[in-house]
């Protein structure tokens, strides 16, 4: 049993998976924030263009 604990403690493969998960979460937050920012600005630009045409 003690050997299994030592092996899990020294195994770095799980750390790689956790690092990828954190990196993916950060990328998703950035993408969602950018899309929301661009989406609201694009809506304003198109609304202003439509108002000026009429």
C-alpha cells in the first residue's frame, strides 16, 4: 500500500492533465469575454448605422 502512495506522489502525469485543464479554462474565459465584448460593440455599430440610414 505504501508503495502505491509513493508511486502516486512521484507520478507527474496527473500534474500535466491539471495544467492543461487550467490552461483550457483560462483560454475559454478569454474567448468568451472577447466574444461578449465584440458582440456588444458590433451591435452598437450596426444600430448606429441603421439609425443613420433611416
